[in-house]
């Protein structure tokens, strides 16, 4: 794999690891969005300003934006936090490496 793809993968793994800090808890604890937000916002990986802005004043947010192109969002049906992508991927960079 090229450097660009490696970097994307590493960012996704970091985001997934952050989600798993909450997902490894019992359902009642991981479903507590407020407690999860308190933990998430202490992470250097989380873009607190963007998360709060995107939430539009609705706190705690159910969608947490990271400083990379990924984020995590709460799924109320499964009671798990799952990664999502909010940034663009530069397809041209896949051929540069």
C-alpha cells in the first residue's frame, strides 16, 4: 500500500479505537451519550469545536467529528458508536505512491 492509503487506514484505526473505548462498556453505559461525550471530548483526536457546531446546540452530540477525515456517531438501534467519514478522499493520491 502507498503512504496515502496507509495514512487513511491509520486514521480510521485511531477513530475506531476511540469508539471502542465506549463500545467495550456494557450497553447501559455505552448508550449514555452524555457520559460518552465527556470521554470523547477529552481526546486529542476529537474536534470539539466542530462537533459542537455541527450539533447545532444540541448537546450531548450523537455525532463526534475527529481532527482527521473520520468521526464516530451513535446508533440508537444498536447502542454502539460507529465510524463515519466526513472528509474527502483524494483518489489521485492512490496512484502517486
